[in-house]
């Protein structure tokens, strides 16, 4: 009684929640968590749409999320800006 279900995928579709989590990762200098959260968000939303809105080539978006990816500050800013818009 009193227990509610929690749907993580549903929360990952809410851009402002994702943007806040990404911002906190940057503050904490946790780039791996940043990439994990963004990758999870993109799994439940439209990757192509975000890449286009952010002005980032789709290939660049996927490359920056790879284990060896090293996103630029410019691209990180574009992504967070689009999530907050």
C-alpha cells in the first residue's frame, strides 16, 4: 500500500528533467554519466530530431556518445540548449 510505480523511460522523455541531470553531470565533471543519461534519453526519443534541432550532424551525435567519444563544449551546449528550449 502506498507504493507507486516509477517509469524511468517516461522521465527520460521529459527534456527539462534530462537537461537538469546533464547540467548536474557537467558541474560534477562526470562526463561518463552525462553520456549515459543522454544516450538513455535518445533511446526513448528521436535522435535524428534532436541532432537536427541542435545543428549537430547525426554522425557526430553518435560519435560523441561512443565509449571513446569526447564531446566538445560547443556540442554539449547545443544539446542542453535544445533540451531546455
